[in-house]
C-alpha cells in the first residue's frame, strides 16, 4: 500500500460499519466503573475481600481478574457486591509452554516468513496463535469452557483476541525506534500455509502472489473475519454455560481493523471494553470522547461500551475529566488499567463520577 494512501487510511473515521445483532445484554443502569486486576496465588479470601471493599468504596462495581484461584477471588468479589469477569489471554500464548512445545506449527507467520514463536515482533512475549486453524479454535474453546464452568464466574473477558500489531499506536513509535508509515513485512501476520491455502480456496489466488498484499482488501478482510469467527465460536461456548462474554479491544473500529485486524463492532459481545488509551495514540483526553462516539455508533444500542482508561497517564483530576468525557460521549462506564495504580486519591475522585 502506498504511503499516501496508508496515511489517509490512518486518519480516516469509518463513515459506517456493519453491525451484527448477536446476543447482547441490556445496558446497565447508571454509569459504572470497572478495573482490570492481576491475580496472585498468595492472598487468601479475606485479603481479596479487603482489596475489593476498598475498590467498592471508590465506586468500582466490576472487576476483571486474571490469574490466581479464580473461584476464591470470585467469591470475594461477590461478597463485596461486585461483578466478576475472568480475564483470559487468547491468541497471545507467550506463557503457554505446552502449546509452544507440542504444536509450534500453530503459531502465526509473518509476511517475512518468520513464526512469531521463534521471531516474536516488538517484544519477547508476542507469540501468537493463528486463528484460522480449526485446532487452535478448538483449543481456545476448551480453555474458555473451563473458565465458564468455574463457580462464581459471571463472565469471560477475552484479551489479545486479535493479530499482532501491524501498526503500533502512534505514541509508541519512538519507544520502538520505528516510523510505521506502511505495513512492514516483519509485523504483517498471518501468512501461514493454512491462512494462505484457505484464502486461495475462497479467492482463487495466494496473497503472496500479489505485488503488494497490503493493498488487497479481500486479504485484509479475510484476516479480520478469521478473528470474528473465533469470537463467535467462543461466545457460543460461554453462553452455553449461561455466562456473559466481554472483550478488551482496540479503541475504535477503524483503528482496530487497521492496526490489529480486529472488527470488534461485528462481534456478538455482551459488553465491549475499547482501550481508549489516549497517550498511546499521541492524543489528548478529549480524543477519548471521539473514540467512544465512533464505537457507540457502530454497535447495537443494547451493547454497553465501557471505555478503558490508562491510569499511568491520569492523575485524579484527569481521571475525572476522562471519565466524564467518556460518559458524555455515550459510554456506559469506564474500566481502569490497572488496579495496581489506583491511589486513594483516584478512588476519591472516581466516586464523584460513577452512579453507585
């Protein structure tokens, strides 16, 4: 794709997007606050209750927890009157040594021909499975089923449910000493044999036969459709167990498609958590409102959008401004990344914003 065309795409806002009706939960009453929480295996029930009671006093009524004894942490959350979603990494399997050793062929392959298992892009933990492979979808389905069956889990929260960043958020370019004004081969996924063969069956040509695969709209759509199909299967599994499904996603449908091949406005989610991390995108806080408005326009009115806020970039007064900006733009709440950065001053400020 030519640089000028690419930069025009970067700046574009989707005029319209397809909306899948799906199954959606009714919008929650009032404006709620959530937080992502890293679990551990050392704290007991009372310690988790104390932690959640502190959050609850600051107006937080929902927690998304990854790691630790899920059933115990869920019990503590419910005891303090909080919603509990289990936080699960999906396609990024950097910590999954079993898959890495047993099925190295499951990992996606860049346009350069390198596996993310052996040549992870950007950082060492960027090791990603290919969503086109039926065996990968089955494996992740089993993981989600196990989570949904855990006592106390109300919802399963999907994270890293996308391809690796073909384009990093603009605010991160300097950190990685990159100028990503075009799609570079080492960051462009997935070109494994399964993806290429499946696409060829549908289209009649191999994407690698093209002079510029990045300019081919059908190939672009194939990759975001592979993620969407995975989400639909996972959602069906979760709902079989009468649980809800949510996901952390890139900030807008336009950016998500372009940067990580993620068409989340077509996903059958009960709640969606766009990560509207303004500094990552080299923007001010008012941009959060623009991102929320695009997302709200793109999804069903019954699907709550919870704006993700990056706490390291927000002092208490800025947190109030960011939360009110998201609320005015139509968000049903905010979620804070992550709970480890929640000072008492943050919680005091947040209490003024939410509807407890």
